[in-house]
C-alpha cells in the first residue's frame, strides 16, 4: 500500500488556481509582498521580554565560558 503524500501550501495554492472557474491573481509574486497600506508587525510585551531574556542568557553564558581565559 502506498501512502498519499501531503501537499505543501504552495502546491495547494497552485491547485486552487488550476480550477476552471477560479480567478487567478495578477501576479503570484505580489501575493507574498506586504501591501503598502498594511501596518508593520507590532512588538508585543511578551515577545520583547522573551528576546531580552534570550540576550541575557547568551551574555551570561558567554561571560562564564570566557572565565578560564581571563586569568
């Protein structure tokens, strides 16, 4: 028995546009580009705190890993 392979999102989109009654977009490259009137992504407090914690963790690990070279 063979198992059916899952389609990638790009293959699914291509299959949708292959239908006879579907309306194709003007340019496929434009669909992935952010629209001019769309706001850029905003930073949430959680994401900022996670990023800051990651930076601190890397800095502390770097400090202690260099400890043997200082003396």
